[in-house]
C-alpha cells in the first residue's frame, strides 16, 4: 500500500510573549492511503496543530513533511493553497460554514477556487449534498439547519473536490450522539470508497470506529495501535 | 472567478444596505458635485463665449480717451478726439479692414402716442448691422443716402418696439425723439442680454449725421467699430489703426487719446477666466471624492476585520492570495462604481435643477461624466488596495482562530 503522508521529527513552537509553547515535539508518523486513523489525547496536547500541519494549513517549525512525495516546506503559500484545494478536505468542530450563503453555495465554494465552470460546480455540489443525505435542504442557509445537518454540509464541502485525504477535527464535538453516529457512518462510507480519513476526537467510542488509534500527549505520540479485522 | 467576485460583492452590499449607502455617500456627493460644478462652470463659459461672439466677429472697437493697461479709463485725453474723418480714413487706408461703423449715442425719451420710453438713441451707418451682428426683423434698415440727407428715420430695437407699440406694427408710424418726429422704417431681430446682463435690444438706431447734427449737436464720435476681414489679421489691423490715428491726431510723444479694444483678446481672457473657475470648482469637488475614498477604506478595513473568519475559511478551502485580494478589491470598486453611477444621476439631475430653478446656464459635458466616473473607479481601487492586501495576507490559522 502507498503511503502518501510521511512526517519525520516534526516540531511546532508557538511564541507566547516570553515563553515558548512546544505544541508538537518530535512527531514522526506515516499514514498509508485508505487508512482510517483516529487521533486522541487530552485538550492542549497538540492534536489540532498536528491536523493543521498535515492539512497544509500550517508549517512545522522544524522536521520534514512529505505529502505525495513532495516536501511541503518547499512550497509557497499559494502552492499550499492549491494543495489544500485539490488534495485535502477539512471538517471542523464548529462547521465553519459561511452564514450568508446557502448550503449549496457553501459546498460549491472550493470548486470556485479550483476554477471549475458554473454548471459543473452546480452539479458536483448537488451530488455531494445528496451523498450526505441533504438533497432536500440544498438551498437552506446554515442557520436554518440543525447541527448535524450543518456538519453534513461541511462534509459535503470537504468531499466535493474528491480529495484523497479528509481531515476532521472533533467533527462530532458539538453534536448529540445520534447526529454524531450519522456523521461517523458517512466517514465510514467515504473510507470504503478508498479515501484516507484522519479524525481527531475526545470520545473513546468514536475513536473505536477507527482501525488505527494514535494517542498524543504534550506534543508527543505516546501510542499508535492498529486493530486487525 | 471574476464575475463570481462581482456577484459576491454585490450580495455583500445588499446584505448591509444602510452601511453600503453611507459608505457610498462620499463618492455619491463627490461625483455629483464634480459634475454639477463643472456643468455650471462650462455653462458660464458657454454664455460668455456666445454673448461675446454675438457682438460681432473679428471686431475692434475704438473709443476716445486713453486707457491704462489695466483697462481703467484715465482722466487725461479728450473725449472728443474721434471724428467721422478718422473712421473714413481707417476704411480707406488700412488693408484688412472690411467694414467700419462710426457710432454716437445718448439717452433720450422716445414718445409714441401717449406712451413714452427712455432708451439709448444710437447714430450710426448701415455697416453697423453687419459689424455688430444685428439682423432686421421687419421693415428695412436706413441706407447710405438716408445718412447723407440726415433723414429722420429710425430702426427700433425689439424692447423699444414692444414697449411703445405692443401688438401694433411700428413700421410707418411716427415717434418723437427729443421732441423731433422720426418715421419708423424697421425693427431689429431680438438679441437678448449681453454677458454683462444689459438688454441689447433696448435702443433706437438712427442715421449718424441725423444723430450728430439734429439730435445730439456734436461733431465727434463716441466709438468706431471696425471689422477685420479675418481673425488672422486682426492684431495687425489693430496696430495699424493705432499708428494711423496717432499720426492723424498729431500726438508726437504724447500718449494715445483713444483706445482700441480687440474683442478676440477679450474673449480669450474671458475664456481663460472661466476655465480657471471651472477647474477650481472641479478641484473642490474632487476633494470630496478623496474624502469619499477614505470612507471606502474605513469601511473596507472594518469589513476585513469582521470577516476574518470567512477569510480563514476561504483560505482553508484553497483561496490564494490573489483570490482574496481580488474579492476585496472588487468589493471596493463596486462600492466606488455604484456610488459613482448614483452620483452621476445626482450631478446631472442637480445641474438641470440649477438651470431650471436659478435660471443659470449649465452644460453637462460627457467628458466630465467620464472623468468623474473614472475617478470613482480609481478611488475605489486605490483606497481598496490596502484593506484587500491586509485580507489577502492573513494567516489562515490565525484567521480561523479569530472569534
Ligand atoms: N496560535 C497559537 N499561539 C500560541 N499557542 C498556541 C497556538 N495554537 C496552539 N497553541 C498551543 O499549542 C498547544 C497545542 O494546541 P492544540 O493543537 O490546539 O491542542 P488540541 O487541539 O490538542 O487541544 C496548546 O498548549 C495551545 O495553547
Ligand atoms: Mg483542538
């Protein structure tokens, strides 16, 4: 199996006034294509920081990260933007939808930056929304949708450009358990299609769905377990 | 992407109507003021141009008495230095002169029946008609022979005809000027007000010799109008007239006892003045455009801060520096252009209102509309650039963490 995510000895330092925060401290990690990985750990342990680096939103202070064989440190900001647009889909804990726009418009947003024509954009967004079961809510604004529906819109937006990697940072953190279950079912379906899923979570039963569970503490990986089925 | 951005920008403006209008207000007022002010300036200029041109083309006017270079009449020099012989000499001896009209005038009461009207009685020769650009509306003008025979005939200006005769035709009627009877043989076409606001139709024309000998009792002239054959020779003709009159008046080393005014030169000066006024008005208005631009910058900076999270989301989804820059620049330009369009409507409307209500002449020129519009686009671009750059340079992580 191909491994497209390779992190070697990644550190991330944040300057907070006089003191330095070591959010990641020598993290090495490889993730193969099609893996379903959960990242666990207490609050402030560096999970989000790790996700942001994997998702090319942020750059490590030191260490090497290769994505599809490309050293990310060598890319310009605009090249990182293009990489995020083509290869990565983000799902955030607080959904991060644009309130002014309809669900359909939100989902089509990444395609605007890909430079896809309007008709194709419309079709792809409709299909992505249908896939997460929101075909009948396409033209509602986020404030007219429930939390679970909003997160499904966000997932549709993450998968609309058919990325190989989907990153979800506590996607069920703001949802009730039933909505959380629905969301997890969607992630499983996406994983069965062959997409790499990396999911940050607090909840052990959510993590239990994943085949691989990585635990982080104080910016270090303290355990990395694989379940065989 | 480009059209998308324009639509996104328009939607944004629509979502926040009151704020958008307040932001645009500076541009609306600026553009409106530029157009209205320039149209007033151009109106004044056009009015001065037509009224000076209406006096007659290629015209030189000679008056007795010296004038200082600033145009102030000096006490020195006699006021009876110009004669009919001077006028005849100019016509005879100076090439480049096409017509010469000697001229005298004084205020008198004119009586017809039980009506009277005090007006300017002007004695001149038939050349006056062409030189000063008058037309005969009805009847005829007096001839050279009327002048030779000191005939008691009169041609009325429109204002005099209206006041003395009303609806009756004045032709063939007898009026009394300073108690002497005159037969009306014609009425001039109306010319309206001069640049100075004087009524150019409030006068009665009679033959020069009649005026000099039978009415005023003088032998000198009040002025001589000279028409040059073309604008090219007018300065040369002016110099030759000065030379001729100096030698005829035997002035030697003494200063001129007459003044030659060149209407082309006066016209040029007047145009220069009105151009300056127009420019000044336009500049004052342009300052308000800049103030409007600062308003755009202010609101765009607020908008960038408010939408920090949106910018973070867009960047996470793959928006590049250029994408974000373009989005905010287009918003700023859309504010500028929308404000500019409303301002054009306002400016054109108010300049028509000014000419309608105040009775001023205004000229809405296409170039001032184009200029003001172009300016508002530039203002949007210029003052939008800094906020847009600020947005485009935001770090996606920082922007997403923004509360
Ligand atoms: N932008 C930042 N500036 C300063 N410190 C930060 C920043 N982002 C994260 N941190 C710090 O880095 C550590 C890891 O944060 P994070 O990755 O968000 O943890 P988690 O997602 O596991 O809760 C925390 O101590 C946090 O305070
Ligand atoms: Mg976190």
